[in-house]
C-alpha cells in the first residue's frame, strides 16, 4: 500500500519532526512509515486524514479525490 503521507507533508512544507510530534511518535518511526518499512497503525491514519482534511481512502491511495 502506497500512502500519500509524504506527498501531503511536503505539500504543506512540514518536516517529519513536526508531523511526528503531532502524532506523538519518534521521528525515526514516522520516517519508516513514510518509506513503507513499518505499517502505520489505523489510529494514526485516522489522525493524519483529519489533520490533512482528506479521506482515509485518499490517504491510503484507494481514491484519487481528496474527499
């Protein structure tokens, strides 16, 4: 599954550190989520979808429309 979390973060000119602080996780762990090395927990996917104001389906690459 290719998440769009990196693209959304970069579109907002945010750093991995800023997002990891919002998610209350370590920056190195968040980096692994972006690279697909670790599976991101559902509760964090929901939190990111709310943060970026996109649907979960968009975030996880199942839809091309943001909402």
